[in-house]
């Protein structure tokens, strides 16, 4: 390999591969999601990402994102909120 593409000259230098967080580590831009009961507004579960919440609910992370943004009740059961 030539020296022109090694170290700081490499286009991927300092970047994190897309699959680096598949081992369960949180992505640095992940949004923490809290799931509340729609009836009594009690906290049911908190997730480290929208993808984790979607997996638990057996739906897509896009669906979770839409319900977080709209504030609507999902399947007459849950309310999703971003946690700080």
C-alpha cells in the first residue's frame, strides 16, 4: 500500500464504519426513546435508540420516529417520547 493512502491521508481516517455499532454499542447520534402507557401515562420501558424500541415493538424505526414526532398513540397502547 502506498504511503499516500495511509494514516491521515486515507479517506476513511477518523470515520466510524457503519457496522461498528452492531455489537450492541450505542451510536453516538442515537435518540433515547421512552415508552409510556397510553391509559395511565406510566413509563413502561426506555430504549437507547429508536431501532431498539422498534425491535421490541416488532415494527420499523421509521414508524417509531413518526409516532415520536406526532405524539399520537401507537396501537391504542403506547406513547413514545424522546428522553433527554
